[in-house]
């Protein structure tokens, strides 16, 4: 079975918060990341056994805020990389254009 095709970035995707937020996890789907997900779930199950419900809810609230921050950082990083790629591509394109004259 052929692995799923990674999503492509476009100016429209990079400029749309919702589209970009959906694209990042799809681009990061990888067998190398699966062990991290499994470890997170294992540790969350372990916490359920040692924390009261109130403590667990407090922890999960904190984890949600951290995950939101990481998502915002990911969007900012993809947008920065997009701008840098376009800037460098334009610069290199001009350089190649001069060499071909």
C-alpha cells in the first residue's frame, strides 16, 4: 500500500490559520512519531492511577495550554520557513538569471 501523499503548501494554505493548522499534523504523520504518541498515552494512563480527578483535570488543563502553544509555534515556524524559502528562492533565481546572460 502506497503511503499517503504529504499535503502541499500554497500561499492560500499558509495565509489561512485553519488550513495551515490542519496541514501541519498531516505533514507530520510519520512512523517515527508514533512512539512519542504511545509514550504520551502510556504516561497519561499512569497519571490516572496516582492523581485525584481534580489533580488530573488540572494537569490536563495545563497540557491543553502547552499543546495550544506548540500548535501556535508550529504555525509561526511554517510561515517563517515559507517566507524564507520564497526569499531565498527569489535571490537564487536572480543569481542564476545573471549567470545565464
